[in-house]
C-alpha cells in the first residue's frame, strides 16, 4: 500500500483540482491511501462528491494555506507547522506518508521541504527533475530551477540523482547520462561543465553510462536518458519548451480553421491531430521531482487541471513504489566511499 500525502490547498485552484485529481489517480492505483491536508470548509463538500476517495483518505484540517505569490521566507514564517503545505511534507518526515504531492508555490515548497526533510548526506543542494517528452519516449532533465549556478561536484551529484531516478522511473539498469553544453566538443563550454564531465568520466560509475556533452536539440531527440544542467539554464529550457508547444498548437488551430478545405482536412486527419495534441500536452508529463532530500516531494504545475494533478500523483506513486530515495542514497554512498575527498556536507 502506497501512502500519498496531498497539499489540498496548493495551486491556482486548490481542492477544486486536487481532490478530483486524486480521485482519478485512485482509479489507476487502487493500492493507494491518501492523507489530505486542507481547509475543511473548502474541502469537505468537494470530497463528499467522491465517496471512493473519501474511503481511502484521512483528512486533516489546516487553517493556513500558502499563497502562490508568497515569498519562501514569508511562507515559512506564516505556515511552518500549521499550513497544509508544511503538514503534508511533515507526514513524509514522520513516516505517515511515502510521498507528498503539491501544486503550490515552488519556492515555498522547496524551502519548506529543505527545512522539514533536510538534504541527504553529501548533497550540498537539491535539484528539481522534470520528465521530458522526446521523440524516443521520455527522458529526465535536471535541474530545472532549484539551484541557480552549480559547480562541477554539484553537477556530478545531479547526474547521480538523475540516474537513480531514471532507474526508478524507466526501469533501466544503466541509464545514459549527458551534460548540457553549448557544443559536444570537450574544449567548449564553461569550466564548471568541462570539469564535471571529467569528474563523471573518471568516477568509474557502475550505475550509469556517461554519454558526454549534449546540446539543446538533443533534449527533444531523446539522445540520452538523463540531461544534467544547472537550474538557470534548465528552467529557461523548460519554459521555452512549454511555450513552443503552445505556439505550435496555436499555429495548427489557426491553419486548420483558415479555409473550408483545411477544415475538411482536419476532420479527415482528426485522429492524427488528437495523438499529436496528447503527445504535446504538458499535463501528461506533469510532476517535477525534488531530488536530494530525505523524502520524496513532487511539484505539480500550479495551473494544472485534475488530469494533470493525477499525472503528478502517478509520478509520485512510481517514485515511492520503486524506492527512489533508497536508490539515490545508495548511489551517493557508493560514489563518496570511493571518492572521500569529494564528500559534501552531512546535511544542509
């Protein structure tokens, strides 16, 4: 039985999306129990409409909801110990839940997660990993916004954590890992990236295969299973990809409605367009994973709908079921046992 803790007040729509999303996820994963944290006045009526979910859930009333525009420091001062976000994370810390899912404020969620769960030994900074649609299926890209700027050792830690996630999510023995760079030649790029490439090559890791440098167009090609970068570049890449998907969708809608012949063509090819739309729908791959913490935290898009939130729960379910935290801990211990001079802090 997988136990999933939900911040019912998180996101642009709160329980109006979280609760129906949980109901959809329960249909796919009947072996799940939920812990719901939220304001009773807003949640009770919505939860009553989903009797199966209500049977498999324990609801906890929380007075405080963290706002989407709150600064992390403000959210910590106001919501520590009492908010739906904090208490849903704390459920993982105390062992009541295996994973927490929230669509709330990203900065606040990261700050509370770090403060409550703490980082793993030898991890200086956590990372946010995104599941990326590619021509070959899906890959993992990290960091997409947690750490702005990263040195070579931190990039190597990201590679270890991303590789562990790929093994948990994609059932791979040795995922292929690449470093995002401005070119594939070893002489190109920032010194931190080149040094990270050297560290990974010389580490002799038996949990992954190092491909080398990859460029921006390799993200969509699916050249590697895991793409490693720092948070500034990764976040720009993520937002650019999401914007491009919406742009292409708008282009297609405009083109298909321009003439009668185009409308007829759309009707004839509707099945193909539906498959394309599904492939490009960011809700299908919703759910960023916070890596490097002593617990599994899943961040859903704040503006997602119920289907998108259910997809984020799906990611959390897979991570918990396949032992993500244990895989990361084992990989980090193995590396730092062989390279003690590169060991980081015991906890952040």
